[in-house]
């Protein structure tokens, strides 16, 4: 066969190889786009779960609704004990924070006092069903309800479920399938 007769065959082979390469790249691009979309979907689902926990912690303490002043918080019930502690600001050593611990029956509130005399909560411990929590996740409630409301916990043990948001946390303590204690942790730096 002469070189001229092989030219169409070579041209066809080259075209076939180029077509195969283009198709491979297109399939790879589609697969990459699908993978990127799946990754984006997973990231959005993770952020939604984090936001759900943060929202629960921020809005979960129903008994504190519309009560931010230290004066109002002290009137929640008979105050058993109040403690004050001054702490140095780790970012500005010349500044201090005043922290208060307010202890009621079945409720401990810990936080810093703002210049407007409000209690900026950093930790809340609830051990009594009197203190109502969002979504009915009160002390004494069936522990089965926790995962139905908040989803899969970050950590789970026989008597403990830990949920973490982007900045906030809530821990549930359980015995005999009943919530016995709930701890809210608010971010403070």
C-alpha cells in the first residue's frame, strides 16, 4: 500500500482518537461536576445541622424568653446562691470581666455581666423539669425525642448525647431512657 492510500486510514484513526479523548474529557467533566455538586450538597447538609444546634442553644431556654437583665433573671425563682468572680480578659490583660453564677433549684446559670447589667450566658445546667426547653426536650422527657428533634449527635454514649453547632453546644444526660440533665454551652472568647 502506498503512503497516499494510508492517509485516510491514518486520518480516520487520528479523528477516532481525538473523538475518544473529547468524549472521555466530557464524561470526566460531568463526573467531576456531579462529584462537586454532591460535595456541595454534603457541605450544605453539615452547615444546616450545625445551624440547627446553634439555633436550639440560642433559643432553647424558654424560661428566659424576654429576660436578659440580671435583675429579671434573679427573679426567675427563689435564688439559692449567687457568686461573683472577676476574670482578666486574655486578649486585653488590663480589662476584666465580671462573671456571675446564679443557682436556683434545678438550674444553674453562669455568664458574664455586660455594661448594661445583662447576663451574657456561657453555660446553663438544668436538672429540674420546671425549666422548660424548646421542642419539649425538658428534664424528664423520653430520651428518644432528642434525636428526632436534633438528629444524630456528635458523640453518643449509654447515658450521654453531645451536640455541637458552629459555636454552641448542648449536652443531654440520660438514665432509664429519660433526660436527667441538660447543659447548654454558649461560645465566649
